[in-house]
């Protein structure tokens, strides 16, 4: 007997560059309507010019209770995690957080974990713009000695951030490291650009032991990440250079692709 799988009902929090790209990719790949974007949580519905067909625009987290959701995906900035997170974990089986810099707030992180525990739901950390996160997480089952995460982006990707007060972005002729510190410090000071450091930290040895270096490089062709991990498992060295999102150079195409994979893995017969 063949068992029919019901469609996955999804809510997106935020309708910025990542959410729009995510919806576009799902529409291209979702020919059998097995993934339904049931709602978009947003502060100002008037700013949504075009939304996926059938998606409700909601402003109140408690509206999630009426939607029979399987998964809520946040891509709206760290403030949205605190606003929507607990309701998402109560009214859906999982809450995926793209704005992982929100987890630098220990009280919020602990509150969300407690909510997930109480309700039998899951707090999901997507891979973001990274590769190899599964390997780091597996390696962390044995003691890890060191995790170094080096983030390299073109100077223009750092504009509008604290980097402008640390280095003359317009006059660089070579790669320049303008910040070195913990993952907690990096994600707190550069939430748009170094948000991803929280992902490598949570996979490995935590926000306060993971070392992060931020680099502006005029020769960089995209947004790059270099991970170096040492521990009882052995050694891991990995580099990835991502194409920036056309609509937001501070984010990478890989961030949206990783979310698509996370969503599809909730329903696909083959999980990879």
C-alpha cells in the first residue's frame, strides 16, 4: 500500500531578499504542490507588493495558531527571532532561524530551547552560507581544540557596518583583517555580515571559544568563508566562496539554497 504524504505547510517570517529568493526557488522546484507557503509574517503588509499565491500576510505571532503549520522559517533579522520564536515553536513542529546572531542573547536562546522542549518542537539552525557544518557537528562529539572562522568579503559588502570606522574600505589594495575576536563578538557587532559565525560556533565549541576573523578583500569575487577545525577527530580545513544575492550583497545565494534544502528534507523520502 502506498502512503500519501500530506503537503508541508510553511510560514515565512520576513519578506526581504532571502525570503523572496527562497519562495522563488521553491516555486521553481515544487511542481507537485507538496510545499505550501501558508503565510508570511511581516511588520508592514503594505510593503509586500507580490506574495506567493494563497499566502496570508500576518502581523501577530499568535495568528500562527490558526494555520496548521509544520515549519516556520525566519529570515527577517535578529529582532524578529524574539518576536516570533516562541509562538512558532508552540504552533509548528519546527522553527528554523536564519538570523542566528539573535542567539548571542543567551536569555532568548535559553527561552526558545525551553519552549521547544515543552512543546516537543525543534529549533533548527540552517547552514547559512557555509559548507561542512555537518562535519563540524559530528567532530564535536569528541573534544575540539580549536575552531577558526575567517570571513572574507569585498569592501562594498562591509559598507553600512562598523567596518567603516575600522578600515578605509574605499582605499584598500589588499586583503585586510579589521576584526579578530569571538563568534559572539563578531555576530553582535556585525549581525548582517557575521551572523553566520554563530552557525559554526553552535556546531562546534560555542560562541565564546570560536575565533572569528573578518576581512575586506578588494580581490574577492564573492563572499568567502574559511573554516579550520582541530580536535580529537583530526583536522578539517574548508573554504567556500559564495555568489552574493543580486538583491543584497551582504547575503549569499547559498543562504537561500541551504534553506530550500532544509525545507525539502522535511518531506523528501531521501534526506541528504
